[in-house]
C-alpha cells in the first residue's frame, strides 16, 4: 500500500496540541490594522482551536500530524 501524502499547505498552517486538538492562527491581523481596535487586535493575535466537525477532514490532509 502506498504512503499517504501530506497536504503541505495544511501542514504549514496547522499545529496539533498534546491532546490531539488542532490549532490555527486567526485571520484579519496582518494589514489594515489602523481601523481595528486594540482589543480586537489582541484577540486576533491568539490562536484558535479547530471545530470538531472539521477534524476528520483535516486529519486526512495531515495524516502524520498527531
């Protein structure tokens, strides 16, 4: 049986926690920041945890992630 391939675009953008949850970086925090409030920019700096309904699809994209 051939090796399963990793989707490199997903592997670059995602990381796995110790318990197997998937972390990713928030969007809307790279440019056009002057119109956004300080609290919004701080909130966007934090990462997010992927919703459980997307996890099976993502684990197919990154089979050796966790």
